[in-house]
C-alpha cells in the first residue's frame, strides 16, 4: 500500500459500519449486538492488521457480523513505515438462549 493510499484510507469517513450485506440489513432489527474493541498489527499493511484482529476474534467469538475501523497507527524506522496497527470495533450477535 502506498503512502497516498494509506493516508486516504486513514482519513476516510469510517464512522459507519463497513460492508453490511443487504441480506443482513433486513434481519438486523431482531438481533442484539455486543461490540468489542480490538487492535491487530501487521508489517504488511492496514488491511492485514484488520484481518489479524478479526481472525483471532473468530477463534473464540461466534456470529461476528461487522467491524468499524476506529484508529490507525504504525511504527516508523529509518523514515519508513515498518509496522501497522489497526484498532477496530467488532459487532457480533448474542447467541439465542435456549431457556430451561
């Protein structure tokens, strides 16, 4: 990812949920969502840092539905970006309680 792409990505209006599928939008009204914050990191770029966080969360959480990019940081060495960190909020639906 070039510096221009990274800057455009980091300054984009990420306050809305990213990539909600229309089929999910129609069924969202009857769900309860929990939201958690995560930070993934990668030397490869922002997208990979997000994927690291989502992949790790999916190992212990179920029904992940969306993410929101909230912050981008990185490490600089010798005048070059050498590592990226992406903070995200991840939303997931709570499991239905089967009851007694």
